[in-house]
C-alpha cells in the first residue's frame, strides 16, 4: 500500500484544503477519480484509519478521524 499526495490543494494560493492524494495497492478500487466535496467531505485522517485497518490494525481513531473514509472500504 502506497499513499502519494501533496501538502497543498492549490500551490499557487498555498491552500491546505482539498488535498490531492493517490492511494495505490492495498485492495483499493483503482481506475476512478473521487472528489470529496460538500456532504462527502471526509477528513484526510479518515483515510488513514481505513488504511491502517486494511493493514490489520484494530485502530478506530487517528487524529481527528471520525470513522474510516468511504473510499477506504
């Protein structure tokens, strides 16, 4: 499992919202583009919880995570 991303959503404006991330391997469904805006705006720590659970951890929290991200299920 690999996670590739950026610390800026828009590098020109130096915004730290809407960060682009690319999870690869680990049983994720690939070949799609998911946008999490509005009601589907999951915090990034939710993705981390889902990733650690896929690796066999029983963690249910990470930073401000509320539950595993829908994309990591």
